[in-house]
């Protein structure tokens, strides 16, 4: 080994996001800034996590995990903010659909590869 470590862009991005979020909360608590209206958009943090995961996906399973985070964040945002007049009462079945998609995705892309000898 040459002693160099690979730096994960996703981990670096998440670290920067956490630092910025923590600094903003600290400044809010010290009454230096007012970020009250920003808090109403907190579910979009899940979307960011998903997009970072997708951007750094090395294989399809990680892409699927990122897509799940994006979906979950958007679902929460739509349900909490009543986008298009939709709340949790109307949108909860979307979770069941997404769960089904996730099961199919995982079974399709996580199945063990069969060798020619096994066929």
C-alpha cells in the first residue's frame, strides 16, 4: 500500500452539510440569525442525503437506497406542507407502493449471480 486513503465525496459532502446545519442552529440559539422559516423545509434534508447517495453510488443497490431517501423526503415534504392539498391521510398508500418497488428492486439487483456450472 502507498499509505494514501481514498476520500469519499459523499462522506465529505455530508460532513460539510452537518457542519453548516450545526453552525446555523448554533447561530439561531445565540440569536445571531433567524432561520425559522427554513425549518419548515427540513424533510428536504432526506432528499439531499438521497441525491448524495445516488451521486456516489458504486452499484445499483446504493442507487436504490438513494432513490428511497429522495422518495421519503419528498413524501414527507408533500405530506407535511400539504402540497397540492395532500396530507398524510391521502399519501400514505404511496409508502406501500414504494415499499413494493423497493422489494422488487432489491430482489432484482441483489440476487446472487449464477455461474454456468450452476445452470
